[in-house]
C-alpha cells in the first residue's frame, strides 16, 4: 500500500493518491473522516496489474482517520502517518496528516 501527497500552490488542498495492491479483490474503497466513512464515490480504480488506485483532493492543515474497505473487509494502511484509537469502531484507524 502506498500514499502519495501532492500539495498544490494554487489552492489550499492536497492531492492524495492511494494505491492498494489487491489482485484478488473485486472492489477497494477508501473511507474516512473526509467522506463520512461512505464508500460511495471513493471506490478506487482497478488497474491491469491488479493494483487499485485513486486520487482525492483533501483540505490542508487537517488530520483524517481512514481505512480501506477491501471486499467488505476493513484494513489499515501500513504507510499511514500514524494510528489513532477510535472508540466508536473499537479499533485503531490509520491517520493521514495533511
């Protein structure tokens, strides 16, 4: 898994590209604070090599909890900036600091 951040000079957003190697998966979405934990509109595109990839513009100077939803199974990104306990979910979520 990989996270790439590209800060824009023209506006206060960061383009964040999520890359998830999941050849056997049918669908991968990234869900988090930035989309109300809804996979709708955050499904990653499956590439020919079996990797899923998607880019999102997120407002800067924020921290976002997120997880991947791979075929209805939640998982964290090993390359997240940090992890934070979430009482509602009862698990640690990955955190993205922008």
